[in-house]
C-alpha cells in the first residue's frame, strides 16, 4: 500500500477500516485458496507419516526440478550459468553446492531478473518480508506457490490443533491497521473474509488483548514470533491453542 493510500485509510472511522480489511481479505482469499486447498492440506498431513527414506527421495526430486527450472527459466540464474559455461566452467547445476549465495541487495536491485520466464505477471503477487532479521524484501510468489504455502500453514498451524478455516481467529501482526499515533482503541480491524481479528503489534497493551479476544470470540490466536517471545507482553492464558510442539 502506498503512503497516500495508507494515510487515507487511517482517516477512516473504525467500522470503515474493518470494511476495507474485509474487501482486502476477499481479494487475498482468492489468491491463497482454491478448490484444491483441502486436497493440498490432506497431502501435507499424509506426508507427516512418511519414512525418512521417502522424505529424502521426495525432497531430492523436488530440489532437482527446482534447480533445473532456475537454471533454464530464471533470467538471473540462466545468464549466470551461461556465463560460467562460456568461461569453461563445467560444474553441474544439479548440485546445490555449485550455486552461488544470493545477496539480498541483488534481489532488491533486480527483482524482475528472478521471475521465471513461464510466469505471467498477472499470476504473481509480491509480498514483503517483515524485516525482523534485516532489510525487508519483496518476494514474488505465483498463485500456485502461494496456495501451496497456505495449505501447508493450514495443515500445521490449524489442523494440528483442531482449528478449521471457518473458525474465528485473532492475529497480532505488523500491518498498520491503526494510526501509529493512536492511543485509544480500537487498535484492530475485523476481516470478515478470514474470519479474523487483526491486531496491531504497534499498539500492544496487556490489558487490552484478553478483552479483545473475548469480545470477538476467537477460537485461536496467532501472535507473530516477535510478539510471542517470553519477554513480550502477550498473556499466555489468551493463547488458544497452546504453544505447538516440535514435529
């Protein structure tokens, strides 16, 4: 969202902000979910019962296909491998150790060079990283990739704990859903397309979070890693379900 649109959004009354969030939510739902979502979730859950040998074979097959596609269809890597071949380098692109480490600055300076030639611009969305571990990046994701990622998230962050896509949830995130200078609630918006209550991490207050979750009857809460660390002011009794175990 541009700075101008964000300023206009922040001038809206609270109900209008939630309406805007819902419109955005319906748009994102079209990108993230499809008729194949349930199948993808079940496939992800089924893979959890695989043997280590089957996992290894599956990973190696997918990695080989990914490296082949990058070397032949992604302009940045295709040009790099062609230059290496002209210089007499016969290293195989089928081995990950033969690939160079990508610097974040290169991706920021030349984003179009990392879009595969068989990707249509209309089927690609760019999503920013949070910047928690460094300078933020805008990552391009195809509709196919995005739906696979969200199906995997639904399997591991929801199904493990009995939460379905239709359940009301709450999320703490870094989107400025309320003006940064605002000091009185609401510091949240209701996305009816979720259905999800989105709360701003920029307005954390321990006494407000329990009231908010109870008000909206959220089945589960999804705090971001930065807000869910032990030192963060996130009441543990509000977190439903409990913290996930390693699998």
